[in-house]
C-alpha cells in the first residue's frame, strides 16, 4: 500500500471514529447528523403520543355533561401537560430533527458543522422532557397552564414543586432548541457545496434558515423568563410579584417574545 493510500485509510479511520455509529451502547454517543436527527424525530413522536393520550382523557371528560371521570385539579394538570408536550416537546424538536436529517444531504455537506452541539442539544431535550414528565409520574404535575402566566404560577397561587419541574424542564428544552437552530443556520450559510448559492437552495432550506433565525431571536426571552420565575419561586427573588416591586406583565412580555415567533416557526412549512 502506498503512502498516499495509507494516509487516506488513516484519515478515514479518524473520520469514522468521530462521526460513525459505535456498536452497542456506544451508539448513544453518535454525533452524526443522521443519528441525531432520527433521535429527535423518534423522541418527539413518543412525546406526541403521550400528549395525544392526555388529550383523549380531556375530551372524554368533556364528551357528556356532568361527567366526573376527571376532577378539576387533574384536568388542569392534563391541560398543562398536553399543551407543554405539543408545543415544546413535539412541534419544534421534530422540525429540528427533520432539518438535521435532511439539510446536509440537500446542500451537499458532509455533516453538520458542530456535531457535539447537536448531540448535546438532543440530550438537553431528552433530559428536560423527562423532568417535565416525571412531575406527572409523581402526581405533582403543574396546573397553571402551558403558558405559566404569573401570578397564577407564582408560589402563592401554585404552591408545591409542580411549576418548578416545568420551569427547569422547559429551560433545558429551550437551550436544546437554540443550540439546534445555531447549528442549522451555520450549516446553511457556511457549508453549502460549491456552486450552490442561496438563490439555488431548495425551498426547505430557506424555510429552515428563517426558522432558525426566529428561534435564535425568540427563544432566549423564554429561557430568561423561566430562570427568573424559578429564582422567584425557589430563592425569594422578586421579578413578577407586585408586593415586592415586580410586575406580572413582565412574564407575558417575555413569553410572547417567544410565543409569536413560535406560531410562524410551526406554521411556515404549510
């Protein structure tokens, strides 16, 4: 074997060591875009099925008048968890998973530019989702709505750890979304194949580029809001409590800096 062939074989082994799928449990450490994208899609579909079951429970309660299948407190918990699962744990992560799977193939790139960022984003997503679901498994699910409006979600009106589980879990999920958006945006702008200008990209790539920009702009305000509210609930800080000089409208402003782009992030594929 010539020196050139040996060098190519060495480079291929090094490439496969970083980007390939390892056997057994090592597959969980894979960082290539195909594996990470499929993980996002499959995990999002699992959360979607759980959210669908919660929706059917609520519809069963509302199907006939004066039914008592689900009490008011449990109904509020199901409503909060259903909205959270569909909005935060299904819609955006699945879209990002599809984008991670397809974008490098569409633009002729070998892979996404920051593979470990994508893998970190997935595990932040999974960890945050499990935190939120564990509150339901422990019968302490939040009941303040998937929008967590203050002062209803404050410790005064929502005592107990349910809202804390939501706030901690959502913070991890939103960090995951932002990291995925950064990776997709850089991939589209910097790793297109030779000759593929922005005007020659598939329309799906244009959608993902716009979606990623909106996530980068719109999701950090919700990360900030969830951290501030958790600090208020857990450490006694005052950000949303009127009696301490805070303002409950601050939550609404921060939430809808996220919420309005979120509508178009989900709607644009149509």
